[in-house]
């Protein structure tokens, strides 16, 4: 718990940020229908409660949150820099506003008791300014005492109501115990909030995560969070581990379900290893490390598909699907009484939540999965000639692939998984089904609620909201029909897997079988030779025996005298005795040889039987190979595992066939058909859950029964939306009232961007977690000075893995995953999770740049397409922090040329302009808008979306990227900061699919860390490109 305590302390000392001043409130919230700013300057706000009434005063109330003594983040940074004697250059300035304390006022102007919140950092500021040292040992006690005194003062000062005079008096009390980082501060702001009257006021913290962290401290961690914090030894180095990879990729380990991608598009070797490990392993934490463009989202699709199939297997076990629910009670929602039901835990445990600190990442996944082209793709039937040519060239049957695509489209159309509502949810014209939704923040939940209840984006009502669609009548045998379809296909998939496993088992022995064939053939030859030699020896002895017998017969008969002597002396004829001894030896030797010959014959017979069995096994292997010859099955042969085959090996996968993959994709769609029918048969509990979902802000969570109903609502919503997403920041509010181990599968995307404590609440609520990311991309943004982080580590006796500028969800998960590998050498050696190596986004030279600066050339390029890249040498003096005017002018010229080229077709160029520096970003946006807006009216919207710092573009891609280095010799420290690590440059280069241009002072930058590699890669690229053109007789001039 020491780690959790340190995280809670770290989150508690974060400054309190004033909400955005840009937020607006629609007029329908108020009785006077006036449109208002949500946040207003305190000096001009007056007594807002005197002029403002909610539109529904019988059920709603207005509250006003005051933010007092506000200051800029740069003022706080300057204070810390002076205290810690930091002289490092400030690279990117922040313009956030922080408050010193906040409190709540009700709709009649009365102070709300115990609503004071003071960010802990205000006491740290007080220590720095008054005591010149931060006393961590007594910090919490002193904070609570000082806060209590301010709270008591507020109760007294505001006893007759809140006004500006009282606020000034409270400020004086505040400054006796706390401090602000500067002499002059903004008096503050007032935020307007409207809420249901019965709702409990949510505590106002300056951290999205502290409530969950305090909850964990009170109730204890679950097994998932415990493994994340405590870590596990690396038990298996999986990279290039032949035996373990072959074991993991055995057909029996292949998931039953698969995302219905084109059958020819199989996962790469390590993608499938990751999928199989995630789904077949028993670990609470599984981490996957994927460089940019290596298909992290692609492998997650297959994970999602299998989980849905597994849940469908549970669903079809019910003869009567209504038995999956049990009645728990009644709840009144908007004047209607709803019967509350509880979903069987065996079904509820398959819930999936995707989360990240990056809002764009989670929304992209949720919006991409239901898009029509994710399942239904336009394709033309190949001609017979095209089919023959491709069969001869690659072995692919284009006609079969086309028929598979048609089958997916037909099944998707028959399924019709509430596609119209899905289109409303993700705001896309066409979707194939209601598969995922981006939730989290209240605006997203409201939008999804409206879509489910038939309210279109523009406020129009749909004729058939989801409730009515669920109530549509079904044929009497609808359940039996979908169950029969599913089970029939399931049996087929399992049979094909079993057949492949039989082949795999045989192939596992193939090496031994072929070795045994050689050995047996050699042994048979030796045995036959021995038999021949013994036969000759036996014949030779037989001849000797005959000769000896003849000698005996030819001996002269003894005389009478010799007979008498032999009779009395018992002595034999010496010659006769000698010959008979010789005969005896021959007979004995012949006998032994005959016995050996018999044994040899038996051995030969056994060897021949063994050879026949081996022959049958080889014939069986041949038959299996012939069976799968046209299905492009990759076998684990010696050649497959040879060093020379590294790149090809990484691109392909073992033991998959087109037929099996097609049926696995179809099984996923059949599983969703089971889900849809199950939901329609259980329309009543589903509709009740939707009502709770749409009104959850009105539910009193202090009542235990309500918390049970809320949990069941989420279980049903996870059935309706198999994949949900939210950011870490919204996780606590979205799942407020939900206890640990509620979520079946947590998927963390872009985990390298998130600080470890951000994931604590999500992990605590989850039974298993799949952590996906890359620590060599954008690192977490840590809004606390490194010196304070050092002090916290020392106070809690922790390493930088838990609290530090580089600490991330990904790095901790990698140390908690017992299956992974090591990357780098010596002091730079880093433990990572299951690695992905096949890159599919960028062309050259972007691929080589990233591979060299960040991945030790371990990545493999899936296609060999050639793009373009160049250093555009541009120098000048920095005039606004790191901004160089000449570079801005060059960018304007380039952007104008691109827009002019595409102007006739009305298209917008796929271009990003990326820089490491906020000042450069701001000036580039301003310049592009001012210079080009008259000629291209919509360029302002493009600039807001496409010009930014590197952090803005993690997870995004464009055809062309311009990377603007900024800086001059006077701001060279900022240039050095940009290349301390490869992360920023790696992200920038890998955003570009086709072209990448660096705009900056080539002479100065070419000697800097990593920039040198980029410049060298550009030069090598152009030399190779020139050679290729010359080889084809093309004159570049």
C-alpha cells in the first residue's frame, strides 16, 4: 500500500486547474432561455443567484463554484525553479490557470458547509516562501489543521450569505495558513452548475484520480492492481523463442473467433503470439509492446472477437434465455416504475473497457470498430484470368477471397445489429452494428443516451428508438434457430482446428520421423550385410564340418592290439581325438552363428516393420500437406526458423488456413446474432437498464440497492455495447459506485503516455488487464517538478519506476508481465512485454529512421514501397522563444503549394506540420491562417487540426509530415532537449505514411543525437533512389 499512498500524495499536491473559460451553457437550462458562459470572472459576476433560475426548479437546482486567488502555471513554475535552483531552459510554456481555493454556493447565495477545497500544493508554496523547506513528515497533519481553520472561517464569515466583502476576508484567513506563488493574483472565477436536487454533490478535487486512490487505500487492492504494483519476474523470454512460439501457436490454441478481416490478411507472427497469450494465459496483466504501425489495434480486434464468441457460448447454453436474468426490485425513473434485473455473472464477466490517458486514442477505437468497412468491404469479382495469374504467382485464390467477403457482407446485413442507432452513436453515415461506444465524460454519455432513446443529433426524434426495436416480434423458434446456426458453425471451426492439430502433432514429430527414416534405412542395410556375412560364414563352417567328417572316415581302423590297450587304459587314438575336438569346435561355432543369424533375421523383420510405419507416417504427412497445399499454411520447418528467414518469419504466422479463418470471422458475426436475439427476448430488463443509464446522474448512490441496480445497468450496457471506452480521467466518475473486479477485460491503449497512478482505479475494477503501448513514444506529462518527485520517492522509499518523469503504465505493466523480452544492451537494456515487429504504416525512409533511432533495427517492413524524405535546410534567428520566421515562411509556401494542387478537386491535403515546441506551433498556426485564409477559406480549421506539437499527434497519421525544428544558436538548449531521447523524433517520423521533411538548420542539427541518424538516412535513401532510377534508365534531371 506504500505505492498507493505515494500516488495519492502525488495526486493531492497537484495544482487545482480552473475549468475552461470557453465552455457555454445552452439557454434551455434556464427559465429566461438565455445563453450563458459557464465560467465567469468573479469581479463582474455579482450575485448570480438573484438573476438565474433553472428551467425545471421542481427537480433541478443551480449551484455556483467559486475559484479564488487564481494564478498562471508559469508563475508556479518560476517559484519552483527559484527554490530548487533550476537553471534549465523552459522549453514549452504553459498558459493554464490554477486556483488557490474553491468553495460552493447554493441557489440562494448561501455558503455550502464543508465545501472548501484547497489544493495541497498551496501548503507546499507556503513552506517554500515562509520556511524555505518542505516538511513532508508533518505535511498531512499541518494541511488538515490549516484547512480546518479556513473552513471554520468560511462558516463564520459567510453566515449571512456570500458576497465580495466576505470573500476578501476569507482570503486574509487563507493567506495566514497557505500561500500563492506570486504577489499579484486574479481574484477568481465563478462556475455555474445545474444538477438534480436529490443528487449528492460530488467532492471537488484537483485530481481525477485521488478519489479512486483513497478508495483503494480504504478497501484494499485487487489481484490485478497488486500484480501491477508488485511486478513479476520474467519467466519466459518470448522473442524468437522457437519452442514456446510453436507451442503458443498450436492450432488447439487458436481462438475460435476472429475479426472478419479479409481471409488473406493474417496477423503477423508476434501479433498472433500476443493474441493467444492474452486469451489463453491466466495472468492478470499481459503487456504488448508495439512500435508505431505494428498493428496493436488490429490484434485487439481479434481479442474482442474471441471474447464475444466465448460469451455467446455461455448464452447458447440457456434453453430459455430469460433465465439469464433474475428480478431484484423496483426503481422509479421519470415517473415510471421499472423492474430491476440482475444478469447472470457467467455472462457479465465478459465485459470489455478500452481506456487511455489519450482521449483521441479511445475515441478512435470506439468509432472505427463499428464502421461499415470494418466488416463490409467493396470488392470486385476477379476475372478468371486474374484468378489464374494470382494462383500461379502466389497461390492465392482471389475468387475464394471474394466469396468470403460477400459472405461477410451478407451475414452482416442479416445480422443488422442496430446499425442505424450505431451511426447516431459514432456520428458516421454507415455502420455495420452497435458494437462500441465512446463514453466517459458526461457529454459522451448524454449523446449515447440520446441515440438509444431515438433523439437524433439535431434534436429530431427517430420513429424507432432502440426500445421499440427490441420489442419487435420474433418468430417462435428465433432462439433455437440462432443457437442452431451458431453451434453448427462452432462445431465446424472446432473440427477444422482438431484436424490442423492432428497435422501439427504429426509435424512436431516430422523432424524425428525423417531422421528415423534415414537411421532405419541405414540399420536395415547394416543388418542385411550382417545376415549375408553370417550366411557365408555358416556355409563355410558347413564345408569345414564335411571335411573333418571325411578325415574321420579316412582314418585307418585300430589294430586288435590298439583296441585292447584302449579298452584297459581308456586312452583314445590321439589323431582321432584331435579331429573330433576340431569337429566339436566347428559345430559349436556354427550353432552360435545360426542363433545369431536367427536374431539378426528377427531384428531385420522389426526394422522393416519400423520402416513401413515410418513410410506410412511420411505418406500421412504428404497427404496432410497436399490437403492444405492451396490454403497457404505456414509450417514450422527448419527453413522457417533459419536466421535468413527472420523478416519473412515475422511477417507470417503458423498453422492458419483461409477456410478456418473465414469460418472464425463468420462465427464472430453469428455470435453477435446470438447476442442480438438474446437482447430482444430480454427487452424488458434491457429497456430498464437503458432508463437507468439515461438517468444515472439522478440516482442516489448512498442507497445500497441503487448501487446494485447501477452495477446491473452497466452489465447490460456491456451486452449492448460489447466494447466501451473512456479516458482514465473519466473512469472514476463513469463507474462511481462500482466496486473492484467488476470489469472482465480492461484494455489500456497508448499506455506509455499514462502515469501509473492514472490506471490504478481502472485496474482495481478489472479482473484482467491488457496493456498496449510503446515506451519509446510520447512519455507521460508530469505536472510536478522533478525535485519534488525525488523528495516523494525518498519519503516513501520508492524507485523511479513508480514515481518519476519516465514512470508509465506501460513500463510498470512490462515488469508485471512474466512473458516478454529485453530490448537494448548494457545500461540501455530495457524489459518489455510481448514485442511486435512488423511495421505496416510508413514507407521508406521513415521506416528506417524509426527503426534505427528507436528499435535497434528489429522492426520489419511489411511492404517495400518507396516514399520520399528530405532535410529542408532553413536557418534564421529565433524571434519568439524557439520560433524562426524563415522556417514559418517556408512552411506557408509548402502548404500553399499543396492546397493549390488539390484546390480544383476540393480535397484537403493529408499533411501534418509537427514541432517539439509550443511557441513554434502557435506562430505557425497564426502565420498560416493570416497568409492563406483569404485564398483558402477553410484553412483555419485545417491548421487547428493539423499543426501542433508532437504530443498532439500520437496515434495519428498523414501522407506527408513537415517537422519544424525551430531554434537558433541562442536557443540551442531547446534543440538539445528535443533529442535527449528518440521519443519525440520517433513519433514525428512515424506519423508520415509517404513523405517526411525536416525543416531546420541542417549544419547545426546534423551533429546532434538522433538528428545525425535522420540526416544520414536521408542521404542513404537518396543514393539508393538515384541508383534505382539509373538502373531503370530514368534521368532525374
